[in-house]
C-alpha cells in the first residue's frame, strides 16, 4: 500500500518565487517537512525556469494524502480518510471489485458465474452507484496481471482498477459520500495548513457523522463459495459493520 504515516506542508523560495507543497514520510514529521520543502522548491524553480509549463506527475505516483486512522494486526490493511471525508478500507491482499452502473449492470448471477469459473469465494453487494464484490478465499497482489485480468473480467470501473494498480492496494469506501446525504464536502484539505483549518475540519466531521447516520454505503445481496482465509474474517466483519451492509437504510 502506498500510505504514509506522517504528512505536513512546507514552503520554499527560488529567485523570488515562493511555492508550497505537501510532504510525506513513514519516519517522522521532520522528514515529511523536508520532503514538502524539497517539492516546493522544485515547483518554484520550475515556475521560474519553465513559466509556461506545468509540472506533471503520473496519476498515483505518490501516496494519497490521507491520514491513517487504523491499522489491522495483520499489517495488510489500514483505514484512511479520503479527500471528501469518507472512511476508506485499504488492503494489500483482499480484493475489492468496484463495478459502476455506468459501465456495466451485471445481475448477481453474472458475478457468481465468473466466480465459479475461477473457483472463488466471496460476497456480492449493491452500492448507490453499482455493485461491490469482495473475494475472500485467496490473496491477490494489486496491479499484478492476475488481478488486472480479474478486475476487467468482473467489469470493474476503469478508474478504480487504475488506482489499485498505482497505489498498490484495493480500496473500499466505508462511509457515504457527503453530497448523497445532502451535505457538502469539507472545505479544507489534509494535511491542514493551520490549527484553525484542523478545527474547521473537525467541526465538519461532527456534522458529517450526524448526516450520514441514516444511510448505508452498501447492502449485502449474496455470498458465493464458503471459504474465508485467515485474516480476512476480521476485515469482513469490520467492512460490513462500518458500511451497515445488513441494514435496510438507503444507500449513499
């Protein structure tokens, strides 16, 4: 997984041009700050030397700026909060398949047919925008040819498949998108510029938690196969509790 424990912002100047950037590290805030300053200086220098060009980074070439809120004992999963405030379950080995209605509308039988073909066990869920599949009987490597082929066969959303490959993890949203609950996205981004920004986010989070209480993120439709390998059981229980997968609440 491309996750970082420490995130902060830093700024630097080059020939009168000042820029700011986000930096990250698994070691310390000081290392993250040094990274931020390094990136900021590079940005400022590029503005001076190539004023009409924008620095481009390959999509997903760096960790997503998401705080790590929980890490599981297996070390193969972590919970983060994404840019619009939702909780995300990130896994190294347990595959999530995100299937968007706009790309494909497979009935339950199609998913189970593909699973049976490969001898897979798992669970099938409905989401607000489509479907989610969790595979439970074996470990997969994000971005591997096997994983890529299977995601494509299931009809996974192409942007989701690309993100899995670039971030070296599978991702599942655990809590609703705020706009589906008639709420707005947070106006500040992590890592926060100041204590005031962090306080503003925490105020937003308290309201978001109240707004989303009456919604589920996905709903369990069926299970196929019976096998759940060691370490995945804890993740499944956590996923289903956080998403309210057994409730009759509206999906968001």
